[in-house]
C-alpha cells in the first residue's frame, strides 16, 4: 500500500479559509499576563519592605493598565500623616494613637477624652478636634467606621441597660456630630458598639480606662 505524500497545498486546504494564524498569539498573551500577575503577587508576599512593596504595587498597576493601587496607598499614607500632625499640634500624642494596617487607618482615644464617665455627650474641646479631623476626611472618599468600646464594669440604668447600649450610643454620637453638625455625607459613616468584648488590653482594673475608648477607622474602601 503506497503512502501519499503530504504537500503544502494539502496543509493550506486543511486549514480552510477561516483559519486565523494569529489566534495563538492572543492565547499566549493572556497566559503571559496571568503568569506576570501571579509572580508579582508571589513577590509581594516575600518582599514586605516598603520600597519593594511600592514597586510591586506599581508593577501590578502597570500590568493591569493603571496605577490606582499606588495612588490609593499614597492617599492613605498622606491622610495618616495629616492626622498624626494634627494630633501633635493639639498636644494629644499621649492620648490618641494612630495605626495603619490592611483595613485602613485607625485612630483611637483611650480613657474619657471623648466623653465623661457614663455619658454620651461629646466634650466641647474634642468637638473642635473632630472638626479638624473631618476636614481631613473630607479631602478623601473613604468610608469611615466609628467604634464604641467600654470597660468591663457593667452599667445598668434606664438609659443604658448594658454596655452594649452605651458603646453604641457613643459611636452614634460621633457619627451624628460629623453628619448633623458638620454636614458630611451620612452614607460614608457607620456606627458600631462592641461593649467590652473587644478590649485592646487585658481586662484587669488597671486597664479599664484604656479599654474605654472610641475608635475612628478610615477604611480603604471608597463610598
């Protein structure tokens, strides 16, 4: 049985008129993009230093056709720096702390800086401080969560049956100040009360004033 020799003409006929010779390039480019993203993310995990981290963010932004990740991080850093400067200018460094993590920026004031013991009425001097904080927040479009926390001493009266009501009322008082007195967009704020169930320090008598606090969290998420 004789074998038929395959010619280039036969190959061309087999391809047909609808065959796209460049189709494999599209598939290859998609695959290369996926691999690039994977290796950039892998590098980010193994290179937590600030300079490397910013470089990774730029690489991801370039790979995906933009630089929003870098811009967003820079904006949060700038916001944090402004808040820290404001705290220093108002001589509140020992009373108010600022931290940054993957969630965003957290500012928390320990003790009775915001409220008198058992009260939900903001102190006048802290209102003036919050007014300046609001001016910094206004420059961004990040969502803001206000958390209220109490110590582990139970409270029970007609107004506040438990620490749940007290912590929530305090968080709400801060949100209402921003939205009702300062006129900021209510949709970007949320108030949460945790009673004494999220202490920052061990629940012993010496730490009660530290666990009795308000936290203002500027989320990375925009509204």
